[in-house]
């Protein structure tokens, strides 16, 4: 399979696909992540065909939106969905067989008007898209990470169990 991992960060979403021998291309705007392509997604034009596209847009603003106003200095947070819309542009252009967009609970009021109701919840992660049914144990604990310069990237890392369960479900359908 050929897989494109958008907003790949540390690569957790596509790690099991790599480990199982699939061709994975990663895209992020941060060069520290050593991705296949370092681009602002708004400038990215896919030139290859992909069987699977994974997307995990940044969730910080969505997370803030789900917090009490007092945690946001009594300001309403209204996250921008532009990155979600850009991911969907790439998905529409590429027309992969399977695609998954992942984000947090706080994203639902903002993403559901664009994509409809989420299809699956795995722990604190909500998944939209076209993918086979799969089972994955819930994994919590990202809030327990100690302060560090990499904390945001580590908190956003998709658990390996989720990557593996999704990969195996897609492999089972393709066989």
C-alpha cells in the first residue's frame, strides 16, 4: 500500500504501516520531524496516488475550545478549520481508497459541520473518514507527560495500537 501521512509530526499515525512494509510518505511543516516533505499543507499538491491518507491536524485550539472559559482567560475560543479543509482538499484530489482524519473531543463542533458525525472513537481520539471497522483498545495518559520542549509533539503522537489496528483492518480488506 501507498500511504500519505498529513501533519505527521513524530509519525505515530503511519508507524505501523511502515513497520509492516508499506510505502509511507510524510508531510509536516516542521523540519525537525524529518518528514518526506516539509511543506505548509496549503502549498502541497499531491502528485502520487495513495491507497490510504492519514491526517491529524493540530488540536491545540480545538482542545482549548472544549475547556471552561475560565481556563482561556474568559475568552471564547473559535478554532480555525482551514487545516482540516486543506486535508480534505488533498483527500478529494487524491481519491484514496481509505482515509482517516483524527482529532480530539473539542474538535467535534467544528469538524462535524464539514465531515459529519465522527465514525469511531478510540480513547480521547475521534476519527472521521472512510475506513474498515476495527477494534483498538483505548489508550489514555498523554496528560501525564512531564514538561519538556517536545511535550506538544509527544502529546499529539498517535498510539501505536491505533496505527496497527487500522493498518491490519485495511490489509484484511485488501487481501
